[in-house]
C-alpha cells in the first residue's frame, strides 16, 4: 500500500499520457482518417501539461531553480518562439499548440530527471508503463496497416512506425533478455512492413550506433564491427523478403527517381529557401513565428533546420543547434564514463539528427518519449554517481 501511494502521481501521469496517445492516434491521418476532429487531442495535451506543470512548480518551490544545459536550451527555444510569434503576429492557434509542445518537452524532461532523483525505485514502474505505451503503438501500427489497405485498396506507408522506433532506447535498457528480444522483433517487423523510407533508413543507423557505442564502452571493437555487419546483412535480407512479397513495391520507393523528389521535398525546400533568402534582415534573423511554414508552404518544411530557420530565423536555428550540441555533449560524457546508458542515448541522438534532415522532430508528438528518455537517463546517472560517492567508489 505504501509503495502504491508513493507512485500514485507517476501512475496518474502515465495514465493521462496513454489517453493522450489514444486520442492522438484515434483522430490521426496516420491510421487513414481524413479531416478528423483533433479537439480531444489538444484537450489532453493541455491536461498533461497542467499535471506535469504542477510537479514542475512543486519542485521549484521545494528545491529551487535547478537548471542544466538541456533545460536551459529548451527554455530559450520556447521563450524565443513566444517572442517572435508575438512580434510577428503569428497565428494564435498554431502558436498555442507549438508552444504547448515545447513546454511539454521541458516538463517531461524535468519530470523524468527529478522524479528519479527522489524516487530511486521508480524505474520498474516507469518501464512497465513504457511497455504499455510501446505495445499500444505497435498494435496501432498493425491497425493502420489493416485500415489503410482495406479502405483505400493500396499498400500502406505507415507513419506510425516512427512512434514505434522511438521506444528502442527504452527497450534496450530492459533486463529481461527474452522480452527485450521479442520487442526488438516487433520493432523490426513494423519497420520492414511500414514501407516508410525514413524509418527504413534511420532504424538500422540507430542499431549500428548502438552496437558501436556498446563495443566502445566495453572495449570490444572487433565484436562491435562484427555485430554491425550482421545487423546490415540481416536487415537487407529482411528488406529483400518484404520486397519479394510486395512485387518490388518496397525497392521501387528507393529508386533514384523516387528519392530525387522525396515526396515533393525538393520542391518544398526550393520554395522555403527562396522565401528565406528574399526576406529583410530582421525577418531573416527572427523568422515569421510559430506555424508560419504551414501558412506559407502549406505544410511543415520537412527539415528541422529549415523549419527553425523559416519560423524562428537565424537566431532560432542557432538555439536549436545549441540544444543538439548540449545533448551530444551529454552523450559524449556518458561514453567517456562508460555508462551503460550511452549506447541507447547515442542511438536516439542518431534518430534526432537523421530525422531532422528530412522530416520533423521538435513539433511531433513522438518526441515526448525522446525527451522523457533524456530526462530519465539524467536522473539515473545522478543517482548512480551519488551511490558510488556514498560507497566511496568515486
């Protein structure tokens, strides 16, 4: 009873996150819906922000202001987004939604980090909830495949596969090898049958990064190289099998003609760059504010560097680059300390960098689990250092 009371806030938070995830998928084009009502998603987003905000304010009063480089970067980005949107008179609704997501990243990172510092035994509880959320997205992806194929009579390209692969670092930290390997297989299957070029490119790169980083901290470079070759060969074999079952559909998505257009990205990039290069000096520096890419281009820029430049100018681009640099610096520090979390950390960093080159990262709902992971790893690392210090190891 005492243990359940101790984690009651944790259970409430994750239960709300599950409802938020359900509402997001339920009304999403990712499962084949068009023009669905998204009001419940935004309501749940607001509720989750409020609940996590309560914890943020509570720790603010009990522990004072404790900032780290990652949290500072997130606050600077959020503050700059608000400033530019007010100055430029950006769309109020788009500003509210994007600011809400940016604040959510701050709160979920803060929650993950600080909750572990106080509650060292919360790991199993959080992992159980992460398993629930992971399986929810796996089943949602399977449903999307069925719904899109049956509704539109075509081979579906599943965007939800991104929501599945962001759980890879969480799963890699599981202690039960049987369950972990089974979940790895789930991810691999979803990736292979998603037919999503970005996912098919980024996931093996995450695996390779994970394998090489693990080999480095364990000082087994030969083993790391061998595993990397095995990963590449196995993944290619999987692609060949799927391609054969789809009559060449999968590999046709990777022919030069298809890649050169990138689902219209080349035209989109051209329009975005033309708009940016013809701005006044002030607009070039500060951008047009939240959601301006959607208003001017009809969609996001599908490149995070271009998106930040378009919406928040050169200054916004610099702030985004600083965030990535701080995260990369943390990952490098974990490797240097031979932390067991470093392989998973660098794998999700690979995800961030690669996806940011051809798609959206900062303003997508799946980023919630990435920012939570960064916060949790920070909290776990602080606890481990404290335990070693108390034991006289450090």
